[in-house]
C-alpha cells in the first residue's frame, strides 16, 4: 500500500490555509500549511506530492517559491491561486513551467472549492514513489528504475532552419511500464535524482545510444547524437573517461554532444567547469539546454567551452505571429548564443509560424513536434522523409 498523498498549502492568510487544508483532506490528502516566510522556507524542503501556492505572500511572493521548488522538486504538480487577475495568473503559470513545475490549475480568488477539489482529485492516487498525474496512474518501484527491460531511447531530430537537413538527433530516455506504457520523463528523471542514481542512468543511456548507433543505419549516418547530462554529474571526475570508453567505440567524439540539463543548483562551479572542459578536450561537443528558464547557474557556466545553446520551448511559445515586434527575450537569447559563437537551436517548435519566426530571428536550427516527435530508431528515416516534404512547403 502506498502512503497517503501529501499536499502543502502555502498562503499568507491562515484562514485561507485552513480552508484549503480542509478541502485537501476531503480529497484524501494528508495536508499541511505554511504562512510565514520561515514556515515556508522550512516546509518546501520537505516531501509532498502537490503544492497549492498563493502568489502574494507578504514578505515573499509565489515566484520566489516557484524558483526554490523547481530547484529541488522538478516535475512537482502545483495549483496556483491569487487575488490578481487571470492574465497575471496565466503568466505565473508559464513561469512555473519554466521552473519545470507541472501546473494543474490556476484559480483567481474567490474560487470554487468544488473546482479546487476536482483539481486535487487528479492526484488522489499519487504515491511517494511517483506517479505521472497526467498519464496512467503507474507507481514506479525504486528497484525497477534502472531495470534494462523498462528503459529505451527515442530520438528527436534537430534540423537546419535554412536547408532543412538533419543536423543530429537528441536521445531521450523513456521508462515504459509493460502494462501501462510510458511514464512522464519529468517524473522518472526526478525519481532518479532523488535516488542519487543519475550517474548510473547516464552510463546506461550512453551504452544504449552507442548500441543503437551501431545497429541502425539512420543513426550510424547521423552527424550528431545528443545525450542529456545532469548538472548533478558535473563533479564526477571519471565521467570523461567513461564517455570516451563507451561512445568512441562507434563514432568519433565530434559526432556526440552532451546537453547540460540544469535540474539542481550548482553549489561549486569549479568542478563543473573542469568536467566540461575535459569533455571538450576529448572532442565532445557541449550544449546549454533549456536556456531562458530564468535560472542563474548557466550564467556562471557560460565561460565553459560550449558549442551550442538551446532556447527553451517556453521561450519559443512566447513568439506571437501577430505581434508588432518579436519577443525581446527570445531575440536576446539568440543574440547571447551568437555573441558566444554558439550554434543556436530553438526547442519546442510545433507550428509553421514558430518555425518561420525562429528562422527569421536567426536561429540556426530547430527541434520540435513540427519536425518530428521523438521516435524509435526504426522510425527515424520515415520521420525525416515526412519532414522534408513539409520543408518544401515552408521554403
């Protein structure tokens, strides 16, 4: 049996906290609340399955709390409430997504308690071992996290915005339950980080990518394969040697890229810079992933020898075809990349308009569902043929 799911209510009004706690308990949660800054700071480092967060907290504000939650609880489901208007709530929701939180709802005060309870009930089956609240209710046993039979890689193409040609693919790990299907990568990766097993996962992913590149013609001929690496592994002195041993057997280093994914604060930047530099000395390429999510660690790491910068999908979603001027944040991100002589890639490109806008803004490459969703190696040739037909229309 799983433990009763836990909800944390954060609001500076104690009466509101009590009301939401009562709703949460009626929905089957074990609920606690925090109102003062000291209570909030202490509470958010704990273990819970859902956060109900007010945006206005007196001395603090909800945006600060989101940043802290995103750093320590990646993929955490949140419900946002506020006395502000809906447009501000919608903006806060986008910021929460930038911090890798999962927004279940945004409610302007006064809100319906029945509607709030319904949103909470979406997570009534969440266990401490992890469930994807937007997908099948699958409990992930910690002992099965790295079970080879449950792990597989999908590959998403990255293409030139000018020629349309495939520049590479990103290897994306999937955890598939034999009966219920894929579990959200955000949930799975967060659990791996919680267990302190990111290095094990990285070795498995490198081995699987090397095996696939050797086995499938579409991957063997691909100019580049990108592999995600957590900042949590940037103090592992053996990583550069392991990467060379596993990957160079099937392709030279310049045909592999490590995408640095920021999922936790970097407490000491010196070891991280050392590992990144050693990877570049070995010939591997390095990519800044999810740029523009509002975190500061990358600003400290941009002195490292990166070769690529990826504009986060949340930034790409800010682009509006009807706007008089392109979004200044997106333009500035592209300018940062080019000023550092990096290839700039737009992630999360899902529409023809977005593709044309990122191309016109100067992005060198694009990745997203417009080009292709992540696919199995055997589907890659078909996916790229479909993209070439689309590109003829785009150009």
